[in-house]
C-alpha cells in the first residue's frame, strides 16, 4: 500500500511565526493560529440556510444527477434503518464496527498518518496510526493540542477492499468510466478515512483537484457550511484565501447563499466539485469519504487548480481525465501520441 505523502497545509501562503508547542516536540511546521473557538461557534451557531430536504436513497441515481447537472450537494439521511439505506445506496462497510481502533488494527499500527493541527490548520506531528489511536482515546483534557485526521488514504489496504462507495458514485467516477480497466496504471482513487476528535474545525477550503466528494458518516456528527461556487463567491474566496485575512475574517460572512447541514451517523452527502466548505466536529467522529472526478468540474470552466487545498497529495491524472471532456477519450489519446502522467 502506498505511503501517504506529507500532510499538506490548506493555506501554504501563510507567513510563519513562532508559537509555542508545549505538547508536541516533533512539529516542524510553525504557523499562525486561528481562533478555533470562534470559528467553531460561527460554524455551529451562525445563521445559514439549511441545505434543504434529504433525498431518498433510491432517488440518488445517475438520472437524477443528469437532470440537475449535479449542481448542488445531495444529502441522504440514514433513515429508519441504516442498513437498508446503505444497501439502497450500494454502500458496503466492513462486517465489524468501524472505529479508530479497528481502522488502526486493519490498516496497521505502524502506518504513517497525515495529521492536521487544528489551530494552525497545517501539518501536525508525524505519527503512526498507533500513536493516533492512543491520542484519540485519551480523555479530551489529556490530549493537548487539538488534532484532526482528514486524509488517511486507504486505497490498497485490506480495509479498502471491504468498503464499496455508493453505486452512483462509481457510475459518476471519471476514472472508472474512462480508464481501461486492465491498465496497471489505472489510478486507485480514492478512499479516505477521517477521524476527528470533539472540537475540531476545518476552515473554508475547496477539495483537491476539482473533485467532487462523497462522505458517509460512520459515527459521531459533523456540521458543514457549503458555499455555492458562483463567480462572486469564488472571487471573494480567492482574495480571502490568499491573504492574512483568513485568520481574522470568517469567509462564511462574506459569501452569499451559504448553506448549513448537520451530518449524523449513517448520513451520506455528495458535494459537487469546487464548493468551498468549512466543517466543525462537535463530538468524536469517524467518516469515510472519497474524491471522485466529475465531468462538469472540467468542462464548466469553473475549476481553478490554485483554489484547491493541497492537503491531499493531489488528485491523480486530473488533466487526462479532463481531456475526455474535450471530445477525446483517454483511451484514444493514450493510443495516439501518448499522454504524460501528471499527478
Ligand atoms: O472533517 C473535517 O474536518 C474536514 C472534512 C473535509 O472537508 C475534507 O476532508 O475535505
Ligand atoms: Fe473538504
């Protein structure tokens, strides 16, 4: 299984200043800190429109996504029977309960994990899953700095083999659709486990590589603020995220049409590409998510790679996949002049 790359900073443009790290001695990345409590309260208590009605699992189909162009996020609530809901969506989970403990057990205690230091929103300590598990199960008061895991890459692990995404996600995924199935270079994208302790927040960001994302809450609760990527909102996002302003200004108050959604255990959400979002974790939580590419993210012209968070090591082959939108399928261009791989 491939080792994860560096824990990326969401905002690498920030100036570095000295802060004291009393709890951790292996942090080599010192950044200015956000006001975590203020950001958490703004996300949790700010007045925003609700995302709107959840859709029934049976209605989340390609026909529905084609009808709307997948221009808005979709929420599927866990419903009366979470097993039935998962079945209707096509989601398969391991036969055992998914917890930080079982994730560590199945992926490997020595496996390195990208950790986010919540106060700096940048890279935290370089730990193994075993160390993370120890941290996660400490009483909150003994944990020291607030740390979050949002990008434990599971592709290739035995755990990944036990997980199937919603059927519609597989149908939508450009890698699945255009890549020759027997090509050894076919990217394995992408299954991530997210494990956050109570109090974590992630400031506004756009997910990597223009990808759409699906989230399935395994346990706990997350509150998302979602921002429609209108020209006006993206201009504001660009200014906000490229300056020191992001430390003191809440982007949720600048943007228009911000929507709020609370995800409970068993809920599933799909976010289209390019939507800035912020997330608060009020209780210890675990979720699965994955990035998938979707044609409109390339063809609409609305995607700009420099908007994306560099938290992940990069969505593979984005350019080739977008090439399919210009009327050349990957298969054809590959047989022709050949295309260099771009990570
Ligand atoms: O759970 C979090 O704190 C962040 C989730 C998120 O937006 C992401 O993983 O991209
Ligand atoms: Fe995200």
